[in-house]
């Protein structure tokens, strides 16, 4: 779940998406296409949650 914050009642109309932020300027989504589009507009639209870190695979030492 990604959570974004900007101006209250902001309407994001780009790339075939229509996203409306609530009265507090908050929008939550699980849709990858929306997340990718909103991440491009930082710092105006700020992501306030911390994206889940992808687990790193530990490299095994060569013998």
C-alpha cells in the first residue's frame, strides 16, 4: 500500500489516470501503474509511507 500527500482535493489527470486526493490531501493505492505515475511527481506529490524494502539475497562466499 502506497500513501501520498499533496494539496487537499487535488486532481491528478495524466497518463490516462484520474486520481482524486481526499480533503486532507491524502491518497492510498495498491495499483502499480498509479504508484509509478505518482512517484514521478515528487516533491509536489510526496510519498509518506516507506516503500517495502526488497530483500537482498546474501551472496555465498566462493570456496
